[in-house]
C-alpha cells in the first residue's frame, strides 16, 4: 500500500505522521524537539529543523516496521511567518526569526504608519504586526543591512524544509499569505511593496514560486534520500502553514470556527471569500485548499498555564485539577495573560497582570484565573472574527495541546456557551500535511481525500449550567483595559 508522510515543524518540535494514502489509517508517528526559544528574540538555526525531521522520521518508521520505500509522497506544514534568509549556494545567512520574535515591533509600527492600516488590509488582507515576515525583513534592513544585501532568497520555515526535501524554492498560497507581501485576493506576490517599504531591492527574484494546492514540488533530492531514507522519486508536496494544514485535517465546513490552544492561541475558519480587516485584528490569510482562512492569533496560550503551574509547584495535570476545583470567576481573581507581549490586541511590550487578589486567595483561584484569562483572550478573538466574517451557528472545534486539558475544555464551553467538538485526529497539523501529500500524490482535491479518510466530527462537550459567562468576560475586559 502506498504511504504518505506529513510533518509538522512547529516552534517546539517536529512531529511526523505516516498514513495510508488511500484510507488515511495511521501507520506510524514520531517526534523530535527543537531548541527552546522565547520572545523578545526568538530565533532558531534552520538546520535544527532538518535534523529534527530526520530524527522524527526515524522514530516513526523504525519501530513501526514500515518501509521507507513505501512512502510515496511527503509534505511539510511549518510554523507561519518565520524568516529564513539564504545567500549564494542557498547558505543560511543568519538564524531564522520566528513568528513570536517581537524585536521587529518598532518596524511593524513604522510600516503601518507608512501606508496606513486600510491600505495594508486592501493590498495584503492583513495589517502587519511583529509576527509578520515583512516586519522582520525591515528589522534586518535597519540592523543588519549587510545580511540583507547578501540575501538571494527569503523563505518561510516550511519553504526551507521543502527546499531541502525537493531542491526547489517553492511555497503555497496559504503560508505566503502570512508574509505581509502577498495578496490572497489576487493570488500573487507584491515585490513592489517590499521594494517600497523595506528597500534593498529588487525583490521579485528573491521570492519562491507559489504552487497550487496539489501541485508537486518535484521528487525528493539526493540529500533527502541519504538523510531521511526516502526512496528516489518520492513526491514532495507544496507544503503549507501550520494553521492551514490543521484546517485540512479538520475538514472544516465554511464558516465553522476552530479554536486552537497551543503555544499561541488561534481562532480561524474557512471562507469562500477573502477578508480585509483594517483594524488589524483579523488576518486575511489564504487556505491550503484554494479558499481563504481568516484568522486571529493571540501570542499567549498554554505557555501561560505552564508558567502558572510552575509557580504553583504542580505539573500540567495538577494545574488542571486545581482549575477544575476552582469556581467560575476564580473568586474574583482575574489574570491578563500577556506574559510575552501580545499580538491581538497589538501590545508587543505588554506583560501579564493579576487583579482581585485578597488575603484568602486560594491556589485554585489562581489556577482557574489562568485558564479563564487565556480563554477570554480567545473568545475576544472569536468576536473579532465574527465582526468581519459570517460564522456558522452550532459547535466550535477545539484542538491543540490545550484541548487535552479538561479544564480548558470546560472553561471554553462554559464561557462561549457553545458545544465543543474535539476532533478525532490527534496531531491535526501533521495529519493535514498527510492530506496534502495524498492529494498531491493522487492529483485530487483535498476534499476528496478528506471524504475518503472520513475526517471531521469527534467527541462533543456541552456547556455547563449556571455559569455567568457575561460577568466573567466583563471582569476580564475591565482588567485588560
């Protein structure tokens, strides 16, 4: 049976899944860590991603007994927005700045002021914040102009891994739409925009080719054969961004919102029409299946509850138990979770805060306040999304590492007042990369693969009774200012 391999190259690790290309059965899985990072300077050597990919592939295929010769196609989904600069011979010129690097916040402000938020939204679908690649290029122009002058290619993390896999500098419209110099509505790069706002041009020849949803990047390179053990002729898919790949795995109907709780929090849906929000809250991305993916991102999600767990001297399960033991509203304690700055709202230099502490405060209150603070931020993001894009009634989809937490599940359901669907897929990004690899291998639309694999649906969690969700959210709104 032909197999497909999908990789999720995230901030923290590479996760790999190997699935049957015809019915989607999971055959093997593996993972390997990336070097730890954190704002304001969040950078990684791209070589670490390649080494982690090799380790994860070995961890997946070795114990499973699956043969690398059976892998017929491979595709990579990567963390969005990162900046990889290559010089002559495709040599990496400096560590890659990641999405959560906030050093370019001053450049983001200057870029928005230069054109105005409405013009940015009209041209690119989004208003740039420090996460976007265009702001990182402006930072390099200001601080390392010699590096920019030597740059022959600028790639996203998934682009760089696809280059190593297949030898071609390519991307897809989904990940390209998060750069700040691509038009999702028109389906083209905007090198003239880079020439204007970054300088050091011309830029047109430095940008990768944008492939269609099922357009192959070619066959694997000799290096990929030697390092990963893949067979010559293995098809390389176009790859995409992590959120776009997750949407493929979830088989989202148009208008169905998805809330993802990982290192960051994201709220997004698939839309048939492009969006352009001049407020900057909603990023008007493209999807990996030819449609659009309006998205709101918060910088702080499970890192917040991890930090509070550390302060309370418990592990993740211990924090979960404490938060569930606490009451809705956390006894009046409100935690604003801007621990590492924030992207939505755009407050890159913000810090977290706690209000409502009294002498009788309990550990359960602080644990509950941490979960509620993260969730209130996500629900604010959902409100922003609803202001620009029609949202379907009914359940929300919840995924990411935080979706494994009973406390997060309970608080999201209670404070949203909507049922949650917990998808059956375990690693949505890696599964979505497998979907894309199979669609590329079979030259079929991703929707055909989703149907053949039976994707969509999952376990439902209903909201509980007696929760004053309006009061909890109002207290959070007052605390965040």
